C-alpha cells in the first residue's frame, strides 16, 4: 500500500466537524460544523473554505447525482442553495428535540439518515430510509446516537455511539428493494 501521508486541507477550525462528502464536480469537500451551526465547503486545490450559517444544528450533508446539496438538521431535510445561501425545508421530521446526525447513501443511491436526541440523553433516535419523494420512512427506533452509517453492496452498517451503548451493527440490505434485514 505504500507510505501514507496526511496533511490539512484547510486551516478552518470547527467546533464539531463531521460528515465529509467529496465532490468530484468541483474538487472540494463538503462538511458540517454541528456545534458551530455551519455548512462548509473546502476546495482541495486551494484549501479555501466557504462557510454558511445554518438556521439550526446541522448533522449531515449529501450531494445528489445532479449536484444539489441536501442537509439534515433539527426540523428535517433542507435543500441548500450555495448561490444565495438559503435553506429550504423539503421534508419535515416532525419530532421535537431531535435532530439528524448522520447519513449514508447506499449503492442504489438511496439515502439512509439517522437521528438523535438534541441533548443526547434519551433513546429517541432512529434510522430512516429517505424515499425518492423525500418521505421519511422509519426503519429502526429507540437508538441513542445514530452515527457511522456506511453502506456497501448487500450491507448497511449502523452505529449507536452513545457512551452508554457503543454498539455497531451490520444488517443485510437488499440492494434492489432497499429492504433491511435484521441487525
């Protein structure tokens, strides 16, 4: 594998930086600062970081195949327009004191998104499969801190990273239908 070297891409300092997503379209990394309530985009070539204030705590950012930017926050999913910095609610979560925390796109292009209690004290987090129409379809409930979501062909990995739980599951995933098997 050879020697690996690591270097900072930017000098931007986040309070709680997470959810990096690579954009080959513009050679950049999109990411979030949860506690700083910022959506960030850092150019890989120049290290310049663009920053937009979010109206709520932000948990994740994903890019669609068409290049649109979708973020998960406290009240739901929002389309983000980098041109004017606006966030438009497109799918309401409808649960008080809960926010989106992490997400992953599976090999079929489906979005899996997890939620958690804002204070991180109650097991009210859940895993949702986001429909093509942006409907939020609950799949698993009763989690503390959904985190570390990852997908590969035929599998979805789910972590509940709260200190009282610290559990990682692997579940079979039917790539054709999106049906999730037992953890």
